[in-house]
C-alpha cells in the first residue's frame, strides 16, 4: 500500500514512469498498471493528499482482489 501511495505522489510531482521505477525498484509495467487503476479511481495531478490515500487503498484492493479471483492451475 505504501509503495502505491509513493508512486501516486511521485507521479503527481511530475516524475515519469521510468524515473519512478528507477527510484522505487518497481517494474515500469507495474507502475503503469497502478497509475491506470488510479486514474479510474479518480487520480489526477490535482488530487488532494486525503484523496491520494483513498485512491491508493482502492488500487491496492483492486490488485489484490483481482489476484484472488484468478483461477489456479488445478481449476
């Protein structure tokens, strides 16, 4: 959750995906996915700090819920 919030704050500050990836050690594709999900949840460069936390939580839930729903190899 903290890493998602960090990504949103860095994107809001104008950092590019490549720069965020290099700084955080998170893959650019993951950053791209998180930012797309955040935009769906209402993320903009003008989002307030309170809203960022809510958006990060929504992205976290979306990522983990979708991972839980993926069928296993046995199904």
